[in-house]
């Protein structure tokens, strides 16, 4: 188990993850402060680098997947909750990478 960081450091790290998530998936994370305890729990097991890499791999997967790009699936695909609520998702996405095929169009949506 890794040492737990002070709450202000966790908040800064959460803000970094959220900014990457929002920018790369063209979405908005509502009530980010609710995710602090979940991230704190992940940081007991995983390094910041591993968490960032797993999030980026998940983002690449969503951006490469035609199913995840369909407007009716985007709300689920862009939910940061999926990555933070289950600690099994970090190792899963840490060890998985994807690249987007050129012919796969990216569809922008805004979650307001």
C-alpha cells in the first residue's frame, strides 16, 4: 500500500485528471469534488503515473471506438465515474492501448 497524500495534493491531482479527461473527450465533469475520496482510495494502490496512463489509455480507446462515438453512447463513454469507482479499471486500462483508425470520425458532444 502506498502512502496517502495530503488532501490538497489529491485535489490538485484530481483537477489534473479531470482537465485531461474533459479536454480529450470534449466533455464536462460535474461536481468533481465528489471524486476526491475515490481518487484517494486509488492512490493507496496505484502511483499517479499509473493512474494517468490508465486514464489516457481509456481516452484513446473511447476516441478510437465508433460505438463510443455514437451520440447515444457518448454520455456513458465519457463518464469519469467509470474509471474512478472501480479500482479494477486502473490495471485494466494501464495494460491496454488503442490507436484510432483514420477512417473513424470523431464526434464531438458537450455534456451540459
